[in-house]
C-alpha cells in the first residue's frame, strides 16, 4: 500500500491567485468552491443543480459517512457567483460538465485537469487539501467544532481534529497566552 501523501493546506497567496485568475484558469472556480465549502471532490462532482438553493445559500450533498449523506452545505457569499455561472452554462443536471456536456468524471479531472491547475498556480496539492484548508480555517476563526463537523459531514470530532493544521505562529500564540 502506498503511503498517504502529507496534506498541505492552501496558502492565502494560492487562494488569492485562484480568485485573481478565476476566469483564466480552468477549474479555478471548482477549486474555490471546494475551499469555501469543505466538500470532498466526489461530492462536488456529484452535486446536481436541483440540490442547489442559491437564493437561500445552501446545497444538499455529501456521501461517504452517514453523517455526510444528504447534509446541508452552506454556500459562502463569495462563491455564489461562481455557482450561479456554472448553473447557467447548460441545461444539464450536473454543476460541472466535461467538454461533451456530460457529468465531469473523477479520473479525467484528476489525471488531466488538476495537474494543469496546479501547474498554473505553481503549487502541489491534492484536491483533498482543500478540505484540510477549509477545516483548518474554520478552526483558526474559532468556529464551533460541532458546526464544522456538521458542515463537512464528519461522524465524530476526532476525525475533524485530524484535518486541522496549525502553523508555528498559531502554536506560539497559544503558549504566549500562559501567564
């Protein structure tokens, strides 16, 4: 069995670059949606337009665990225009489509589109790093862990903690709180 690749959250600069080039880099929008929802790549690929409620800023999606299935996933106001644009691009039921107008599939995305996207932003991440980024940011912002757990569809808090990354600066700030 191959060793799991170390998860590395996206940097602020990488996220900002995705925003700056959202109309130039193919699937920058897809990546930003992952970064702002904490969804797994397969969950976003499987999302259907009928499960997106933009006016109320949530979607129904998820899989993998009982806690993750058919969960409410809030939509950050910054990604509303990205989702709106995807929804308007075709009459197909899926949010993200391949060049033939069908559902975008995992393998072509991972084998071709993701490496191209990473090359464009000069980074080395897996799509799952977006999930680690989301959960780490929620923790950094002090969001209640029960809320984060519910948003990302984790069955228990221990799993959510595994996704939380801390910088050296955050660790120093923590010990500096001591009297």
